[in-house]
């Protein structure tokens, strides 16, 4: 996959893991927790195109994650 969605940034690993479990359970999507500097980023990593992500924005917002950022890996 070349497209990911960053759905949250947390100060503690516990908060990030809680978000990971919640998203995985509700949306059945693979979610990674990545430590960057002193923050834990929660990233959904399963998309190949930008268009595939569109249907998940409302669902992620409804789960309490309104600050979603698209991350595109360069080839």
C-alpha cells in the first residue's frame, strides 16, 4: 500500500493502543502505532489510492478522530 491515513497523535502509548483497538474493531482495518519523537501516531496503512480513503473519513470522524491526514509514500 502506498497511501496511509494518520488518524491521531497521542502523548502516551496507552492512548494510541486504545485508538488502534477501537479502529480495528469497528472498521476492521490494519492500524499501526508509530513512535515519532515523543508522540505516538496512529496510522491506517491499507490503501493503494487516495479515492479508497474517502469512505473512511466520516466513519473515523464519527469514532472521534476528526483530524485525519493523508500520507503518501513516494515510489
